[in-house]
């Protein structure tokens, strides 16, 4: 586990600067969601204040995604900032208590045995960097809803104007009456 830093290796009065490079198989990403195509490079610094550790850095890699419109694969470059706040192990472990979360808790991670593991923060930030709508190109034509042809590669003879979802046909009748 190379994305782990020992708490004692971080100086008290200055930042601990690091650069880690991990192979794609280091991260367990669902292949339906995305496939890592390049090594994950994490550059940044760790600083500590008492027993708390603060991470600031950058992540860079490439992932293969599937276009939301045409279902063709596309390569998406991730260049993202990362920041996190590490505190010593969760004192409430093993106790079932209700805890109110604050906005600052979202970027909080726990460490134990003086080992700061950056893996989860890097994994989370990579997935958060992915776009919700994934397009191979901004003007992607997508797939024809009638014949299934990829409209980026060939034209089809289907007419979108004549294709009405049978469930919505009643609305078309109502629209025609209002004219």
C-alpha cells in the first residue's frame, strides 16, 4: 500500500510533500461505471496540526467511460484537486449513537495506528470528477430510438416526427384538439 503515510513522517512545522503513482488495478472500480486506463498520479502535501492531518493535492489519470447517447467508449481525462482532513480513529466505533453531520465532516477521514491511508479520498475524488452526462462529443447524435443505428456513424430512414410513444398518444390527441 503505497498511498499510506506514517503520521511520524510528517514534520510538525512544515509540509510533507509527496508524489504517488499507482497502477489501475490498485483501485477497485466497477467496470460498468468506468475503467482506469492509465496510472493514477497523486501529488500533494500533508500538514499536521496536533493529531489532525490536512491533505491538499492533485490527481491525474484517464478513464474509459461509455457515452450516454451512443453507448460508444470514450476516454475521459481526470485532472482534479483533492483535499481532506484526517483525524485519529473514530471514538464512537462499536457504539450505536446518532451523530449529526456538518458540512465540514464531508471531507473528514479517520486514521488509525498512525497510518494515514489516502486511498479512499483519492478513489472518492476520482469518481466525483466524472461527469453525470458522459458524451463522446458535444454534438453526439446518439442511437435511433426506432432502428438502433448509431447516428454518428450512419444515417437512418426513420422519422422522429412520426414516432410517438403509445403511452403519450392521448396527449397528442389533446394537443390537436386545442389547436
